[in-house]
């Protein structure tokens, strides 16, 4: 993960605008939100799925960086006072506190198209049809049928009691869609066959759900010094989560169920899927 993280860091640095000109403050806020923090899980998923299909490392790194730019935008907006009103992100003041609210909104607004640009640019050494498919996949994962749709339901979940099925839908959109795209990106780049692509999608679905359940678990039980975020927020605002509904033990049981289910989806890849299985353990056992 460290090797991939270094390559991603360098690619993000290249893609982000250097702070200059009258809009330098916007560039600084974009760089602040993206560089120097975060687990880089989504780029790691792109990398690992790409590796399954023998994709060139540089192609995987660019796609991973694009997903991370989109993710960073989603975090800036998620932390805004009108959304989660979160002061701490990746162990540092959230973007709107390090800068100001209007600058943070603009930084998010600018990171989103930068993500698409990174995939569409002709200097990305993959053919035009694949670039188009990647852009299409990322737009769908990010928009009303994906992350933004999930964030809408998530905000409403503060005032409603949701069933487990409804929370599953919410989390599948707000977090799962981008994680699913990260896994699919490797399959797109590697021109994977339908059966393998579907198996990977099944894995990504279970991993994405496990990822958000663990995020909610850490919000409740995690150590803020390790997570780099203030905890207890979900409970404070009365947000419906798996952890709230199932309790600590129930959430752990659900995570272990998802671990077995996701792992079984990888069986068709045999020994090639070892790193994907390790990522599953990483997501479920992490403390940050
Ligand atoms: C946090 O994502 C936001 C969610 C989707 C729950 P991560 O836990 O991947 O955050 P970073 O990128 O490591 O900071
Ligand atoms: C955010 O979920 C998911 C996004 C789309 C950014 P959370 O609100 O639970 O993420 P954290 O806990 O603030 O990182
Ligand atoms: Mg949120
Ligand atoms: Mg939040
Ligand atoms: Mg959370």
C-alpha cells in the first residue's frame, strides 16, 4: 500500500494546479484537501483490480488519482457546516476552517471536474473508448444515482428511522458507488470479461458496505487521535446507521458475514486475488 500511496501522491501533485495567479487561494485549498493524508483506499482498489488483469501501472495510477480527487471533493462538502459540520478531517482542520466556507465549496467544485479531466485527457495513455467508459462510470458513481443521491438520503436519515434495507441502499449510494467504480476501473482498463467483471462487482458491493459499517463503528467507538475525525457525530445528530440499529456486537457479526461473502466472490480469480482479500481485511480491521 505504501508503494501505491507514494505513486498516487506524486500523480495527484502533478494533476493539481500549482498555486499561482489571482486564484491561488483556490489552488491552495484544493491541494490542502487532497495532499498529505488519507488512506488512499480507492486508488489502492483501482490498482489491485487493474493488477488482476495485467494493466500497466501508470494507467491504474491515473485512474486511482481521479477517484481520489472525486473522493476529496466529497469530503470537503461532507464536512461543511450545512452538512456534517465537522471540524476535523485527516487529523487537521477541515478545509472550510483552514480556509473559509466559500473557498471550500469552490475547492470541491473544482476538484470534481479535475477528476474527470484526469481521465479524459489525451495524455492519459489509454484509448479513447476506455477513457470515455471511465468518465461515464465516475460520473454515475458521483451523481444523483450514486454518491450525491446517498448523501441526500443520509441527511434525511437524521430525522427518520430507517430499516436495515433502507440503510443498505443509503450506504450503497453514498460510499459504495465510488468504491464499486474504483474496482470496476481496473476491469475497464483490463478489458475484463463479463463473468470476472461481475464477480469483482459483487466483491466491491460487499466491501463498500463493510467499509461504511466500519466507518460508522469508528465514529461511535474509534479513537479520534487515530481516525483523525471527531467521533460521536452520528449519534449526536440521531443518524440511522447499522451500528445504531444492530449495536456493537451485531455490527461486528455483520462485518464478518460480509468478509466471508466478499471473499467467496473472489474464488474465480484463485491465487491472483490475494491482495484483494488482504484489502478486505484491511477495511474491516482498520482503526482509522
Ligand atoms: C471517509 O472515507 C468518508 C467515507 C466515505 C466514509 P475514508 O475513510 O476513505 O477517508 P480517507 O480518505 O482515508 O481520509
Ligand atoms: C461521508 O460519510 C460519505 C461521503 C460521501 C463523503 P460520512 O459523513 O460518514 O463520512 P465521515 O465519517 O465524515 O468521513
Ligand atoms: Mg456525512
Ligand atoms: Mg461526515
Ligand atoms: Mg462517518
